[in-house]
C-alpha cells in the first residue's frame, strides 16, 4: 500500500504542475542508474520501482506493459499487441513481434458490401474489428528469454492498481466523458469506465474485473489469458456481437522473435523493428535518403531541410503502401527498400525547387516481387540493457468493446489490413496485396521502436504512438538529436510535420515550420495542412558521461522517471 500511495502522490504532483510541465518542455531529466519514459506517471514509477528492486530492462518493460493496461486504457492493453526492440549491455539485439493476427475465419473481402465497397465501421467498431491479441504472449516470451524477476512479482503493481483504483488525470476524465455514449452502445452490460455521473480529475478508477483477469495471468502465465476462464469470456464476447475469434485462435497464438532491421546513419547503428512493422524499413530508408544533404548546415525546419525530408517521406510511404506486409505471408523486399545506394540515387533525381506531385511518385520496383492511439515506452537499466516497446489497440479505446467479465478492451486492428486495395484505413494509409486479409496473418503496422548505437555503445532509445505519423515522428526526433544537437527533451518537444505520400499534403502542428518557410513551400507547389498534435515521443539519450537523459513528450500525461 505504501508503494501505491507514493504513486498517487506522484500523479497529483504532476497533475497540479501541468502548466509548469508545459513551460519546462525544453528541460531533460538526467539519471545515473536507470530511466523509464512512458505515457503515464504511474506506469513510469512502476518501471523504476522494478529497476530499483534489481530487475533488468525487460523486467521493467513487462511490469510497465501490464501497468499501462490499467492506467492507460485507451492504448495500454492486454487486448492488443505490439513490437519490442531489445539491446543488451553486451550489444546483443533482438526484435519481438507480438502483433495481433487475423482469426481463422477471416477472409479477404470480409469488410466489403455487395458492390465491393468498404463498410468502414465493421473494421473499426465492435467485435468483428478485433484481431487475436498478442500482448500477453509477447510479455510471456520476453520473460522466458530475458527476465530476472518472477512473473507474479512483475504483475503485482498492475493488479494492485486495478483492484484498489488510481486517480485519473484531467485528460483521462475528459476522454472518459467524451466516449461515454459510444462505450454504452457497444457495452450494453456495462463496464467499469461507464458510470452515471461525469468523471473528474482525481476520481478513483477501480477495475475489479480486470484485476481478476490479471490475477489469472499472474498465476497461470499465458494460459491465464489464452485458455480457461479468460478465453471463455473472450469467446462469449465474440458471440454477443459479430466477432469471429475462437478458442483455437487464442490457443494457437504465438509471439515471434525476429531479426531486427539494421541500418547506418553517419556512423550510427540504427536498430529497429522489421516487418510486419513497416517502421524499421521505412525509418532506415528515410535516414538513407537524407544522409547526403547538409541538414545541420541548413538548420532545423529550414526551407531546404523540410523539402528534403518531405520528398524522402513521399517516396518511402509509396514504397510502404506497395511492398510491406507480414513476411510469413508475403515476400517483403526489405533488402532493396533499405539499400542505401538505391535510396540515395533515387533522391539525387529529386528537384528540391518544386514539389513532386504524389501522383507522379510510384513505389520502387524490384526484381521478383509483385488512431493514432498507440503508446510507446523507452527503458534503460543500470547495466545499459535497453528496451524500446510500442504497443497498441489501434484506435483510441480500440473497438470500444470491453470483454464482459474480464474488464479489458479489445483492439480494432483488423482495420490495419488493406480492406480493399487503394482504399485508405483510419489513418489515410493505402495498401495492397502485401497487406490483404488472410487467416492467421499479422496486419501491417507503422510502429517504430528504435535503439541507436554509436561506436558500439548505446546512444538512444526512442519511439512513439501516432498511427501513420509514427515513422516520421521517430525520423524527426532522431534528426533533432543527431543533426541539430537537441537534448532528449528538446528533441521530443520540438514541433513536428508529416507527409505520407497520399493525401498529397504536409501535415503541420501549429508551431511547426515558420510562416516564411510555409509561404515558400506553397509557392513551389507544396500543400500545407494544419492539424493538432503529432505523436507522443519518448526518448532516452546516453550522454558522454554515461548519464541517462530522458525526455517525455509534453503533448500528453507522459512522464520520465529514474534514479
């Protein structure tokens, strides 16, 4: 109870100092023995507590994962999936794919009407929108390979917070109230988040059904989720709606260890996530594409810098739409997409004096080939082991379906498949055959958990949520640090922009790109589209003196902690 009380104190301090937090967006925190940066103060404190107990970065990552399922229900989850990139203190690297999979009864045209047009809501809301969850299997796989503390010990903080409750932030109160009618529509039997009165900041949010589910997982491991009572509750929830996840789908789910995508940028080793995430391949291609340009000389968000980055993004996202998918079902040409010579030759043909219309940009051709509500956290322990983990249920609060009796949200990841070639998903991303729906297939993702080395030593641990903007947000954050000399906090707080090939526009945050540069870009054919916040990046930079500099994105309740 003492630990839970300290969590409350931390949260209230952070909430009451929100304005000061905004003003100090340029100040990084520094720690000597370990750092944890997550989307929620309580989750960050859980991670640090595990590190202080002698746990390693993987132990902390597992504890944080389950803590976020309690305190950050719109994206933290056990009903979704994600990707993890790991680097040991000795330089060993690994990538864990616990992305959701299409159920066995899924088929290519399952979200199309009789005329072959997408029925958008079917892949976004309700039981049919859910893929087979991978989160618990992923944490089980990570625990068996790298953890040092017991499984039950790592789940204990999450169980306690679910059972006793925790005080919600103002941001969470607003979200709970805004989604109330939609929660009621898809959860006629009720859910812990639904109540008669409006939520207010500081209200205690207890989730007894989720606590029971977490206890089963703590006692039985992955079988506490994929078999027995929890599995029965998931299948019963499917039958209440139009869902198709079966007991066999749950029992057969496996997380997969994959070889990370490796690239080089000006002597920095880039370690990122391979397919079925498009993030690593796209990030490496973007960095390769701009490497020959004098970005540091041109300056942060200068006219020339923006043009070079946008033109690179335009081409890489065209490739993503055509060539990326689940490598277990489709031959992904990763070695071509990350060929530095090819990417730089392609950019050498670009005229930065005018915008290249996206209609003129086609995906590269290779021989032999045909919500932004995610959450990320970065962790480094005292020994230098590092975890970069991005997890999601896709849209904010996923499919909006809480599993009755089990207390957790189901994802709506089926929308991340190409429901129909050429038709955009909820983030406006296009796709084709490589990402078509097939039974047992993992849907394509933009998640880009990334670790960077310099001269064989750990340099940076970075990642973000943000749907289609994930890749470009990580791309910009890396350049902010490596090219423009920004601190960890400055690199994540800096205003961002985004281009994804289609639609043909540069999305910009309010303060991104100066007015004079915007006018210059528009004069030469670039379309500027103003939008809200882009991404919520969590970054840890290892300083020359060995200290860990941590930056938590000010766009949310994100929080950097350490010791």
